[in-house]
C-alpha cells in the first residue's frame, strides 16, 4: 500500500478566506480553503480550515487542520489506502 504522506491525490486550491496574521486575543489565525481530489476511488470536495498558532516570538509553532466533511475524507482514505499489518502498526 502507498505511503499516505507521499501519494495522497488531493489538490488544495486556495479559494476563500486566507488570513495569516497574528490574532492578538487567541494567538491563532484561520486559513479557510477548498480542497478536492482528482484521482483515486471516491472523491473529496470540501472546505478545510487551518488554524495557525503563533508562539510569543511570533513564529508558527503548530497548525491544526480541520475538514469541513471529515466523513467524506475518511471514506476516501479508507477506499484508497490499506493499513499496515498489525505487527507493523504496533512496533
């Protein structure tokens, strides 16, 4: 089975709200965009929201990626990628 990180056929197109600036009240900033698939079994066509968090020095220290339709994304991944055998997953 392919490595998900290297071969996920998902195109992210930035079309929507994009605001990568520090928000003083929470230390985070949203980035909303549309992502869809062009290959594989099934499809994904949904909005994604990235919440960027900045540390005290103003540098990004983490990003949380939220799917507008996690069930659709899960179904696509399960249809296109196999899990490694249990011994490999437990190692």
